[in-house]
């Protein structure tokens, strides 16, 4: 009986070692690791498979076969002779398939097969060796004849009826042939095109790349394609490569002959413009076809003809089996490709099984087919909603072997990572393994171009240039898209808040604020202007703050009453390009001061005076008067009195000196004429602004007058002459104001009593002279 032990010392292993063995030193030096993620092993009915995903660098990866005798590098030629096929797809996917009868596989009774490989591969730049072991037991019984048409070899195995004697002799022969040059009875004779070639010894055949192996129950013959003893012939118009070897041995009284015939379609595959890849093989490659038993599939899954036909197509025409695979059929391996444009192509692993001769012959064909390049346009979509004030742009249909590397916004590079920018990049997964990126860019992002479209709208424009990277070769592809949107523009609005001593304006910076500037009258608000006029300005990255103290230039005053007055400050918003006034920010605040004097440009003196010094207790200020005793206060309350009168009435004295005109009056309390306590009120105008007074006898000053209220305890040199002019009582009138910012610069002279100062008024009809003691409100 032939034992398993005998098989373990099968000559095939020795032969492989002898003829093809190259012991790898590298794997001996590196510690082996078990199968990592990204590598998986599968037992199939007629082959064992190791799949390695593209996280490994396939270009530098290689396999070694391990058996008890050593470690063998699987080179291209070794693979074809020994029953290994290694496929590396452009996507970076790598697959090793091993025949059950491959050289370094341990075979126990043609039932249990143990595979041992080392995978030497680089991932993330570091090299590792992974030990991959698997034991497979195919469920499907071996047919009398099994033919395998692999991508790199043809293999045929037949049930062996050889007696143990014959087997032993063959084993002996092989052992001898491996170790000595002695001759044997076993010969091989090839046939080409019906012609029988001269027999050669098995050792000659081995030397020419043919492998013969005897297992427990089968005789195996394997040859790479395009060997000298194989030939291509047309069968029903399809090219078929045929190798026909006859193994024979002259025993003492009989001849043993084994016919080993392998025929494989070597059709290259074609494609149809309507999107199909086509493969053909003759229907009757071996006698008596049984088409109902045909199986076909992509990758390793074999399907019934009818099931396959739901996705692809399989037809038998004129004795030719034609498999048609649609480009997008599930199971295809897609690959992106850049050549100016973005292209794609598909690679298919086609598996086909045919049974012939009442299932006595099983043929397995494995071919790799690729589609031509086809354009793969990416999708760009403008999903902007103007109300959201940002651009939303979608880049979609991005294949899974393409990733976004960076993008440019109007030429500004935005490298990864995209976090921590004002931008927001979201990745969405689409069906069919594609994905997309949504990019959100606020309209006020500095990269966005803004321009006036018309008087009321601004156009925001954005050119996006995406840089995409095609894996695994890292080839770059650019996709561009331009979007724009119109938004209404509103001039900036400042907050204004009253305080006891002034008005505080505040502006939050907005990106479009550069379209406008601010002015007080015609003077642009700058830090220089602020310093010059006593405004307090601060400007940081978030906001601009401008504090205008009351009485600084730019104020207008109204409604001077005993309680105080209203101060108004206006800031104009002008277009940066044209300087045209677009809007204004005006704020009016009540201010309360105990004394105020206003000298208007149209010749009126308005005085709020505190007469506490001169009013005897218990007497109210309502009984006070000016030099002309008939001129009384328009309002009076306790010690305070408000007078408003034309400058040259009510007994005013006029004096001209140093190019100035002084209008001077005094406030008396009844009976205080003889006291040494007096309140002198005075308005002073530059003479050169009063030319109309002399030409038209009309008071109209170009400039506001400056006023003063002087409390004096000094006895007057002489009693004041009383004006005899009688006037009607005056109505209280607020000083009118006008809107120019011309006017003399404000000087703040030292007050005579330390509590009076002169302040310029906006556009200046009036000067106010104020005692700086705010009233309680
Ligand atoms: C390789 O690196 C990537 C990221 O750089 C990481 O996600 C992955 O886990 C790494 N793989 C291995 C096997 O270390
Ligand atoms: C794989 O098989 C080899 C040789 O048969 C053995 O040395 C090794 O320990 C095995 N490794 C694993 C992970 O089983
Ligand atoms: C983004 O900002 C957060 C906090 O603001 C910080 O913790 C993180 O490190 C930043 N990330 C990058 C990539 O700069
Ligand atoms: C993009 O979308 C916005 C908002 O719907 C629209 O105003 C604009 O015209 C669109 N087209 C382009 C090319 O930007
Ligand atoms: C305030 O600062 C911003 C930038 O921080 C600048 O754009 C603006 O012109 C400044 N405004 C003034 C009035 O100086």
C-alpha cells in the first residue's frame, strides 16, 4: 500500500527544491508576524488565495513559499512552473493564487492541503514579514480530468490508476533523476498538430520547464504558456493554446501510457462601445460539451449561467461561449487614471468553469480583463443659499481611490488639515463607493473677492481650485469651479450711548466696512483728527470706539433751558470710492450744566446763569434783569435764570478792540446794582466775520462768538449806565445751528474762576461757556 508518509517525500517537492529553489536569506533575519489587517486567505474549490489590499506597497511586495525543505522566493518563472499566480492590479490590490498541486504545498491524500507562505511587504514605510499558513480541504470531488487555465500556466491532472509498483518505480526514478543521472523507463512524448515528437526523458522535460508530479491518486502535469512543445490553434475562430503530453513506461511485460492534454482559450478579450468587455472560449474545447454545467463569475465566486446573466451576459453563438461583462458590473476593480482629465478603467477577474465528457473533464479558466479608459467627470454643484451668507459648493462623484489634498480659494492655498480655518469641509459618502466634499466659505472670508455690483449690491466671487490625489501612485488632478453671489449692502451702523459728559460711538468691524469711511462734517475720522479735537478713539481688531466729549467740535446744541440743553453729534457714513454721503449716525443727548452761554451767529446771546452770589436769600431769580431793567429772564427757577436776547439790545455795551467786537451785558438782581457782586456776560466775535453788520446793518457772523460768564466781587469803578432803550421782553429761543464744520479751532483758555471754559460748537453758530458742575438729574 502506498502510505501518506511516502507521499510526504513526494519527488515533486524534491524536484522543486532541486530545480527552482532559491533560499531566501531575508526572511531568516526578520521576525515573522501573523497575518495582519488587509491580508486575507481563502480556500476555494480548486485553488488557495491570499488577497493583499492596497495599504501595502504592492510594487515592493513579494511572496515566499515555505515547506519542510526550505523557503523559496516565488519569482515569475518559479510561479509559472510551480503552480502559483500573482496578480497585482493597478489599484494596488495584490492576489496570490496557488494550485492545490503547487510545488511547496503539503498534500495529504489529495484531501488536506497545507499552504505556508511568507509575505514580505512594506506598509507605512516599514517592512515586515508575515507568516501565512492555511489548511484547505476542497469539498468538490476531483473529476477524472481537471484542467486549469491560469493566467501564467496550464495544469492538467488525471486520476491515476497506476499501481503501487509503477508509482514506486516512478518515485524511484524521480529520486534518482534528482540525484543522479541514471536513466529510467519513464518517457514523455509531446504531440504538436497531430505530429508526435521524439520522446524525451522526464529529466529533460523538467529541464525545459515541465513539471510532472504523482500524488496519492493523481498524475499532474503543468507547463507555462508558450513553451516549445505547445501550440496555438484556432477552434471555432477562437485561439486556443494546446499542450499534449503522453507519459509512458515500458514495464516488464506491458506499456503504461497516460495522456495529458490541456487546452486553454488564449483569446485576449475585446470591448464593445456600448460598455461591455467580452471574452470568448470554444464551447466544445473537449468532446461532448455539457453547457448546462457551465459556471461563470467575477473574482472567485462562480455563478450559474442564469444568475450571471442577470448582471452580465453569457451567450453561446456558433459554438463559442461569449461572456460579456458590463463595465460597471459589481466585482470589477475600478482604477482612476489622470492624463490631463480624470479617467477610469475597470479590471475583472473572470472565472469560468466548463464540464465536458459527461462531467469527466472539468476546465477552470481564469483571465484578467481590463476596460479601456473612460472619462470620469467629477460633479461640482453650487448649493449656495445667499441668506446664509456663505458659499456652499459641493464636489462629488469622487472615486474612492481619489482624495482631496488641498484647495485654493481665489489663489490662496488652503492645505490640510482644514480644521481651524473659518472654512468647513465636510466629506459625504455617496453610493457606488464614491464620495464628495462640501465646502462652506463665508462671504466675508478674506479670500473672497467683493465688488460693488450696483449702488445697492455687492458681488462676492470665489474661484475654487481643488487638488485631488489619485492613489496609490499619488498623481495629482485639479478641478476648478467658480461661484458668485449678490447681496444687498447696508452701510455700517454705529451704536451710540449718552454719558454725562459726552457721547460714545461704537462700531463692530465687519468685513465689508472698508467700503465706507466715517466723517464729522467733511473731516474724515482718523486718530489724528481725534487727537486734534479731543475725541477719544480706540480701535482694535473687533471694534472701533469713538468718545466725543460734549463741547468738542462737531456738537450742535438745542433747547437750552434751566435744566440743561440737548447736544447732538452726527457722524457721516461716506462711500470710500466716491466720498458720497450714504447715511449718518446722529445722536442727541441731554446734558445738565449749571451755567451756559451761547453766542449765536445770527446775533443772539443765550445765557443760563446761576445767580446764587447776587440773589439775597428768599428772593427768586425771576426778579433779575439785564442792564436794561426791562429785560428780564425768559425762565427763572430759584437762583437760576435764563436770558436770551439780541446782542445789541437790552443795554448791551459794544466795544471794539484787537479786531474783535465785544458785546457785554450784566445780570442784576433788583437792588444789587450797588452791591459789588455782579454777573458779567459777554460775547466776542472776530471783526472780520462781521462785514454784513457794516454793509447791510444786519448781524450775521461768519464765525460763532465766544462767550463768557464772569462772576465778580470787585466793586465796579462806576455804576453801570442804564440803557434807556426800551425793548419788549424777549422770548426764549434756542440758538439755531447750522451744519458746517468750519470755524476757529478750539482753544481752551484757563477759566477765570477755574470753572468756565469756551468750547467750539459744531459748525459754530454758538460758543458755549459752561460752568463744569453738572446738575443732578
Ligand atoms: C498606516 O498609517 C495610517 C495613517 O498614517 C494608519 O491609519 C494605519 O493604521 C497605519 N497602518 C499600520 C498597519 O500601521
Ligand atoms: C506556519 O508554518 C510554518 C512552517 O510550517 C511554521 O514554522 C510556522 O510556525 C507557522 N506559522 C503559523 C503562524 O502558524
Ligand atoms: C485647532 O484648534 C484647537 C483649539 O482651538 C486646537 O486644540 C487644535 O490643536 C487645533 N488643530 C489644528 C490642526 O491646528
Ligand atoms: C450660485 O448660487 C447662488 C445662490 O443660489 C446664485 O446666486 C448664483 O447665481 C449661482 N451661480 C453661480 C455660478 O455662482
Ligand atoms: C480700525 O482698525 C481696522 C482694522 O483693525 C481698520 O481696518 C480700520 O481702518 C481702522 N479704522 C480707523 C478709523 O482707523
